[in-house]
């Protein structure tokens, strides 16, 4: 687990790369991206969703 963390930190030297790398991992695990600029659409209980907040800094929010 420590090696995975170190690999992630090496691949994410700045915040926007960290957000991209986390987004890629969530998509690979089956999470569905929710675009905050579009209507929410269909969200089912028990679903897995994520989005990137576009503010002063990027942040990834996800729920399962």
C-alpha cells in the first residue's frame, strides 16, 4: 500500500494532476462522472458517482 501511495505522489506533483489521476482511478473502478455544468440526470441509490469541482483549486468529490 505504501508503494501505491508513493507512486501516486510521484505521478501527481501538482493538484490538477492529482485530480486527474484520482478521476482516472474512479472511472477504472466503475464510478460514473457527474458534470456539475449539466443537469444531474439519473442518479440511483447505491450508484457510484464522482465529479470535479472547478473552483480556485480542483477537488474530486465521490460517493458510493
